[in-house]
C-alpha cells in the first residue's frame, strides 16, 4: 500500500503534461488516499529537494494549461551540471527520495527521461513513467501525449501557408520539429496537403525534390509547400553521418574516435541550418521564389488538444492504479483504448521512428507527394 509518491516532469515540455499530473494525482488521492509531492524542474528539483505539495487545490484548474506547472529541465541524474562541472548526483537524489519516505517516483518524459528514470530504478528507486513528447518517438507505446496538439498546430500552420504560397507563386519550406523521427512532419504534411514531405527516416535527393516541384509548375501549379522535419537530411549528409557514427562505434584508434565524435558535432550544428540551405538550393534549381518558415517552439506551446487531455488522463489515472498494485520499473504505455505497463528495459535505448512501410508513407506516395527519394 503506497502512502506517498513523488512526481516530476523532465525533457522538453509538451502539451498534456498538466493533464497527466492531474490524472496521476487525483486518482492517487481519491482512490487510495496517497499523498503526492511534485519536484520542480525535472531531476534537478529532486536533487535540490525543491518541492510543491500537489493537494487537490494545486491540481485544480490545470487540465487545460499548456507546459508543466512543475517546470522542467534536460538535466540528467548521473551527468548533472554543477557550476562548470558535470557530476553524478544519483546518491543525493536517493537521499531526497528517502527523506520523503516515497513509495514511488513518477517520471513524465520522452526517450531521454525514460533512460534517466531507468537509471534511478537501477539505483534503488521504485520508478514508474509516462510517455510524453510532441515527436511521438518513444518506443513501446502506440502514441505519446503532446503529439496530437503539435500535429494540430503544425497542420494549421501549413493550411495558412498554402494561401500565401499560392498568391505569390512561391515555394514555402516549413520546418516542423522532430530531430530523429518524422511523425510530425509526415502527419501534418499529409493532413495539410504538402506537396513534398522530408523526414529523417528517408534521406532526400535534392534534384528529385526540385524535379517534383518543376513538374507541378509545368502542370500549372506555380507554388509548392515543402514540409520538412528539423532532422531531415540529404543522401550525402546521411552517408557522412553513418560513416562517422560507425567510426565512433567501431574504431580502435582512440584519436580517430575522438576526431569522428568532433566531426559529428560539427555535422549536427550544420544540420541545424539545413532547412535554410535547402530553401536556397530549391530556389536556384527551380527558379521559383522561395521562403522558409520555422515553426519551432510554437508547436509545443499553448493548451493541449482534447485528444491529448484524454490520453494523458487515461495514462495518468492508470499509473495511480499500477502504483497501488506495486507495479514498478515500468512505463505506462498507450495500447489500443487502454494502458499497459511495459518494463523500462524494453523501452530504453530504442526509438519509435516512422517505418518505411507505414500506412502514412504509403498514403503520401499514393497521393503523388514527393518524399524526396
Ligand atoms: O522535446 C522534443 C523536441 O521538441 C524536439 O522536437 C526538438 O528537437 C527539441 O525538443 C528541442 O529542444 P529544446 O526545447 O531543448 O530546444
């Protein structure tokens, strides 16, 4: 029987986090009389013992609010930035956990948070997690909360860009979040009727992208919308990245390993600029005036969609039941209409990327949308 639990939100914020906090908290209090303590700013708040009592007053009125009332950070327990150093602060976090006599710690987050939570589990805490991220790339769950809201925002943006692209006979390249997975660009691209969709899972050939735009132009459509994931890359960059990653993983020469790591960092920095480069190149290759729109953090902000509120509430309330049963070391995954406890070791070090034969990919191809390959 649990008496008191802790809860924290870590990684990038995501619409639906407050709905999930509310779901866990209300179900834990109402059904089982469990007290709930919130830790501020992710794992840093656990280290610094910065808390907020999540009683019914604190949980009231937060369902529709974006972001997280607890605050968040990307700090990791075993690599915590302290001044100019990075230190392993796991023991300090364990002290906080024990000081509050916690029966469990609930960690709400994406792939990185699942890993950090697993680490704390291996170090003796009763851990239970929920999957959130607008990228929808957490493994072993049908979907993550935050994704639906971001999908709505990105789709609306593409809808709006259509009329201006059409009026000016321009190419508009719209960059959608998603560093390693293309769910958001693909989903919003299809829903918004983008003419080209570029995602990290399918490296693109820029001449093929330009050809598809020119074909539209010859057919009398002198504008095009290109939806691109922030992590999309050309065939050349994908090849370079793969080579460097292989060298980092396999090289027996320490200097070569180090150099490859540094080159990977440079490549990642250049990738951050790649949408601007892509836009400029498309203008050169097609002769059509081109503009770029980076949607950025707008996609993570504001009120969660009803679907995200429902999902977060479903997973949050299920989480309280698992805690009462003593089911720990798991992520509460969305499975069909219900929830399922998946062991954390099956979740960590995996990523839910877009399968190349996914129905969305097939549908886009059937529509004649260019995926750049
Ligand atoms: O949390 C996921 C995400 O929104 C990614 O899509 C994006 O690449 C990243 O976070 C941005 O992180 P930050 O807000 O730390 O700049």
